[in-house]
C-alpha cells in the first residue's frame, strides 16, 4: 500500500500532506478532518516525545490518513521504534548520496535486507496477534530528502537505490546551500533537475512548500506535496483573527456610543 496515494476526493493531481509539529493529537485529527491525504510528524525540528508520536500515528490512521515520521538522523534504534509504532513511512533529511539512501532503506527492513529487529508484540505487529509472515512483510516507505546541491547532482544514483520508496525535495535547505556556493544554479533550476532525474528512474517525487508556493508546486510534476504545518496554520489564523477583531472593535465601539446618544 502506497502511503502517498490520494485518500481524499478525486484521483487526479498530487497527494497533499501537512507537517505535524505540535504534540497535541488534535493537530492530526484536524488535518484528517480537513481532508489531507497524509501527515508527516516532525522529529527533526521539534522536541516531541515518542508517546506523542504514537498518539499522532494512531489518531491519524484511525481517521484513514497515512502517517509518516521525519527523523533527525539515521539511528536504526529510533527508526525501528517508529515503525513498531505503526508509522507508514520514514522521512530522512539530507540524503546526499546513494550510500546514505541505502542506509535509510536498511533501517526500514528486516534481515537479510536490513537491520530492523523483530518486534511482533508492538502495534505494527497487532500487539502480538498478526501472523509472523504478515508482520515481517510490512516495511515502512523509505523517503529521502534532497536538500543540497550535492544531493541534486546525485539524484539519479540515489533514485536507483533498491528499496527506496520516494524522494522529497527540500527547497528551503536547498536554497540555503545554493546561496553558500558561488555559481550555484537557482533553486527552481535545481528542483527541476532533481525532479527530472527522479522521474527518469521511476521514483515517486514530492516537495515541501509554504503557502506562497503551493500554486506553482501544484503545476509541476510532483506525486505528493507537503503544503503547510500545524504551527504556522494556527499562527496565521490567530494573527488574522486578532487583526480583524482589532479593526472591527473601534468601529463597533463608535457605533455603540452613537446609538446611546
């Protein structure tokens, strides 16, 4: 089962996802209710603990949404625990070469193809009720992030790594890296190059963008797009609400005073 397929209405266009950065499971439930196809719980840029991650995974999957987790690094022990918690896939940052991609795949697979240990009594194993063969056949989708100029140059090789499920382009980090290198191509050119190389290898390819870049990303040939996060969605909504309220409040007060006179 492809965790990056569309689960909402219609079958055309990319699957749409959101980062989850808050520990509260309400974030995931709101995203599921809103109609997102998948969410990515972010352990790279948050202080979230594993109990919160488990809750996010369970709530999201219970609402029919696919749940991925972005890890901060390629620690096999952490990735194993996340997959045992039932994560549909693992997103790894800074996959700059084929060797790093191969290590990611190894972390998601059981021997002889990987280093993941058997934990059939976990949630992924149905708390010990799933048949062993069924449990061992469940390997989480391995997704590598392309976030540097070096990674763009290596995308063709990275995309051929056996067992790698998808690539996600990271324009933010890619832009920072490109700015530090004299003569580096523009970010738009770099993402187009990486996307074409991934597609040529038959690899699923996605990206992560902010609200201002959603329309452009939707016009490009991506299979999935992470188009926001819970923290910014809340912050923008709260800021807009209080700004509208403060604009309306003086007018309402004036109208009230005029009515009294």
